[in-house]
């Protein structure tokens, strides 16, 4: 029975562990953090429980594909979001509710964009075609070299080609006139850790996944139930995880890796190794490859970093919605400058998730569990975070004014994670929250590969390898890495 060692317990690592175990592999896992989940983590403090980062996801059917592959029941419960989220613009009391039902959404936007429903149907028909033309051809498969990738791309109908050269923003402008509507619909670019002005229009297919296809889901009891559910399945299979165990070095023989060495000098041997740590960073930090030197890593395009704030409030705030975006009035200027730290963070754009709204057990009775995520420049552009308390105070003051409650007076628990904390906790390059960006020269064949260049028994899974970032992509990534492994070693039963 081949033994597989998995480095990292992010969603990609956990799902690969279960896939391999279901095919008879003897699996072990190591993790440098104190608990499992990677970015899909949890913070518990002062009687409150927060999801540390992801708060919803699309393409829930990827989890269904995963449990079918493993032959297990869904170990957590999805909740479909309706409305998907709310959006507020600075200076206005109005909170737009973003419904999946286009008729209802048209009514919500009736003053902003007359004829929205019809325009949206045309837009979504177009992006839907793109989604279905690329899903299995480009997103859900491995590529064996550039030619294989190009042949696959050539099979995508040429009518979509102009979307490679336009931005999400200019594509939106072909269908909609209202600034606010375009800003709201292009928020999907931020889910890729970039802005609608530098994200290729091919990613408007995310609008289709959001508004038509599968919508957004979260999980009853909070997102960390995903991790708890997966851990309980791993326990049933006797798979152990060693926490606080950082892999620092390796041993190899005859072109094959024989073991990874942790910070305490212990060698972890196996036949197959799966790296769930960032696929580019690990090649630099542990394999010390020239092609992946720090300078070269910096030349890649990395997604924005998170500044995250976890508040426990001693009262509920009815004017906060479950998923709530707070935007300003200088979207284009802000988006163009924020990435490179060329605009002040005095009045930032941010997202708020109120977990206790539908999961009261996450807060003491009558209290509120609030998570604030502010996308900020990663550390190549803003290395110093000594001003973080000022930025956090600005955000809390801004949010207070917009929800009509002086939150500062209501805080009984507060934790902040800045890009330095994110970088240290999970080895995220320069604190980049979503890993490598999705520019056309950083996806598919051009993304760090899921098989190692040197050691043929080392595989990668997670956000910075194929296909990309986000929870459903991590699950697809585990499917692709498992396919590679089974091709070489076969299923045991
Ligand atoms: C603030 C924020 C909000 C997000 N919101 C959403 C959302 O709402 N919806 C969504 O779909 N996605 C969201 N994402 C993205 C999503 O969290 C990630 O794409 C996904 O969780 C990444 O999973 P992964 O498999 O790449 O592993 P990771 O989560 O990166 O886990 C990798 C693991 O490897 C460990 N590791 C690294 N190096 C070593 C080493 N040398 N030795 C041992 N262990 C090591 C790390 O500690 C970590 O636990 C968000 C991300 C962030 C940061």
C-alpha cells in the first residue's frame, strides 16, 4: 500500500487526503499551524467564534463530486444564500439587496438601470456560454505541456476570444450604463483578489456562477464545519495529523524524494508526497530552486492581501446584513491605486460578515459576531503595518456611521490580522490572501504545475497551482492532483 504524506491541511490537502484514502492509500498529514483548515480556519475567543477568512462559496456541486468520489455522505450542511449579499455606497442609507432572481434584482436596480432584467439576461447568456465552453475543457482538467493546453484552448469557440483582451469593467460597460450596477456586478473580480480593471473579461463567467448557475452557499454552523466534517471523515479512516510541524527540508535519492524534514529535524518518509503549501512558495522555501527565488516570486502577479478584523459586540446590529459590502464613491480611482498602495486607507472599501445572524451559537446571547475583511496592498507594496491600528479605527468609525451604531462602545472582543500575520501563519507570499493572481499568463499551463519538475513523486494541490483560488477550485485541485497520483501509482483497491 503506497504511503502518502500531505504537507498542509488547507481544503486542498484535506480533500486530497480523503480521496487517496478512499483508493487505499496509507495517508499521513503534517501542518505547521496549531489546527487544520489553512485559510479556511476558525478563531474562538471571549465566548465568540469567527470564521477566519472564507464566508461563502460558489459551485457547491464540486463538493458533491468530491463525496461521490470518496463514497462518503456530505459531512456538513450547505445553506444557499438568498439574497446573495447587500451593498452600501458611502453617503447613502440604501442597501441594495443582490437577488439571484433577476426580476427581483431588476426591481432593486429600477432607478439605477432601466431595463436591467433584459440587459442582465443578455449578459448572463453570453457569460454562461463561456462558462460551459471552458469548465471541462480548461478548468477541470490537467494539461501535459503547452501543446496540450493550446489544443484545449483552441477548442473553445473563437467568439469568446475578445474577452481575453478586454477587462471585466469594459465588458460590463458593453451591457450596463449605471456606475453603481457595474461596480456591484464587478465585485466578483475582488473574489479573485484583483480589480475589475486588471481582470480579463473571461472572468465575467463568475457573474454567471453567482447569478444563474449555482449561486452562493455557506454552511450551517459556520464555514469551519467543512473542516470539522472532513477531519471527522479522516478520523474514521485512521489518518493522523501532526500540528505545529513545519516542513523545512527534504531528502532525496535517485531523482525521487524520500522524506521531508520538519523544523525539529524529524524526517517524514513516504512513497508519494503532496504539498498543499503554496505551490510557488514551497518550491522556493523548501526546495530552494533558482527558478523560484524570492526575486522571481516577486515578479509574479500576486493577489491583494487581507486586513481582517474580528469583533465581538455586546449587542446585535440589525442594520448589518449577513454578507454586506461597504463601497465608496471613487471606485475607479480606488481600484486603480489600492493595489500598489497609491491611495490612502483613510476611507477603505470593505466587506462584513455577521456570522451570528443565522448562527446564534457563534456569540453569547444577545451579542453579535462580526468579521470585517478589507483588501489591502500586499507586502511588496506596503511592507510596514505599524499604522494598522489607525486603519482599523478608521474602518470601525466608518462602519459605525453607516450602520448607525457606535461600534467602538459595543466591542467586547477584538482581534486583528494584518498581511504580516497572514504571511507568517500560513506562508502566504507577501501576505497575498488568494495566492497567485489569475492573469492569462498565470493560469492553466502557465500556473505552477501540480507535478514537481524534479521529483516525479511530489504533487501540489491548492490555490497557487491549477486551476486557481477559492474553495471550489481547491476541491477541483484535489481532483486533479489525485488523478496524477493514480495515473502513476494506481488505486490500491
Ligand atoms: C481573507 C480571505 C477570505 C477568503 N474568502 C473566501 C470566500 O469567501 N470564498 C472562497 O471560496 N474563498 C475564499 N478565500 C480563499 C480560500 O480561503 C482559499 O482559496 C482556500 O482556502 C485555499 O486552500 P488551499 O488548499 O490552497 O490551502 P491553504 O488554505 O493555503 O492551506 C495550506 C496549508 O499549508 C500549511 N503550510 C504551508 N507551508 C507549510 C510548511 N512548510 N510545512 C507545513 N505546513 C505548511 C499552511 O499552514 C496551511 O494550513 C479567502 C481567502 C482569504 C485569505
